[in-house]
């Protein structure tokens, strides 16, 4: 007999209270989350759920509507307590962004506190150090509005919020916008939880005659979603190209041109000097490097 959802939610709230983290998830909120995912695992969407999964570790974000999703045993075991780039490496940026977008929407529809009017918003105490998620949770405005003020794409903030690395320039713009919203000085010295990606250094990405597609993606200083938006290529298509799936020549060329821009790799990149690209309708070199045999006469 499976555990009742009432006991499941109650047990997880108790865990959160014991370690002094938020414990506000109600039975109604949890049951609605199950309905939204049709009783399936939020990660793979292929197997029925088995457990209540904390998207961020319970010790960090507690048991709340904005942190709880259904997961199967297999995905739950893979996920463990990973966050940020490790989590993205396991499930892919598309999956993590999809889940984070869903949780943000759930929070906006049914916040943990009554109403987000200015007179009732959570008060952010003045202190020496703030965590990024603490600032986001206390926002008196929508995340989209903050991103507009900071002139950054919402995907950049979502990426940073789950521990992903963002460019230093985006961090500066985000902190400036947060400083204006909270009317206090917020900078890299007193805000934690923002991971910065460094552009490839000469010793790791030297100018050379050719590059492999894999090394370009491995050292990419921006999320693939942002790269796709800049190149006008769907994020799913970018991921397929990265994984060696066939793609149109014109699509690959747009992607490589964008990768060659000054704020990414600052060099000329094309099919002429990038290997490992699978062009739709064109024969690929055999894995051992041998020339393909000619058809019999």
C-alpha cells in the first residue's frame, strides 16, 4: 500500500522543521503539483513518481511549494543533493530550466506568504551578508521585472538561482538592479551564491587551426539557451547539435558565428575549422578515420 500524500507532505515538513528551514507545503499544494505533472516524475516525465523531491536541498530551501516536485526513484538517486552545474550536467539545461520555471510560476500563483503588496512584503533585514536566493525570495516585484531593470534575460537569473555560472558583467547588472530594489548597497563582497564563469584562457583555448565542437561547448561561458536565443536557434536544437545529432548546415553556421563573437570566443569559427559537427544529409567520416569505401560498380 502506497503512502498517503497527507503523510508524505507531513513527514517532509517535519524534516524541514527539525533543521530549522521553511516548512510551509500544504497537502493541497502538493496534490496540485502532482496533478500538474500527471503523477509522473518531474525530471524524466517518463516514469510515475515515487518520492517527494526537494529541487534544492531541504537544508537550504526547506519543504515549500517552490521547492517540492515529484520524482521517480531513478532520478531521485541521480539527483542527490546536487545543485548548479552538476545538476545541469546530469539532467541538461532544458530540464532544469523547465522545472525552475514551473516552480517560479507555482510560487507566483500561490505564494508562501499572503500577498506581495508593498505593505505586506517580507522584510529583508539589514545585515552584513545576503544569499542570492534570499534576495530573490524577498523581491517586492516579479522576477521578470527585475530582469528588465537589470537588462538581462530571465534565463540568466534562473541559471544563477540554481547555482549555474553566469558572466561577470551579468552579475554586476543583477547586483545593481537588486541594490535599487532593496535600497541598499549589494555587491560581490556581501552577496553570496552567484557563481561566475571565466572566459576561456589562452592556456585552455589557444588559437589553433581547428577546434572540436565538444570543447567549444565544454568551455562555453554562457548557457546554451542564451546562445540559442542570440543565434535564433531553438535550445533543443542547440543541445542536439552539441550531442552530435544531424542539423542543417545553415543552422550550424549561425551557431558557430555567434560562438565566434568577441564576448564568447573572439575568433573565427566555421565548419572549415570546427570538427565533430553532423550535417544533415552529408556523409560523416567513419569513427576510425578510414575513407568510406566506394559503391560497387
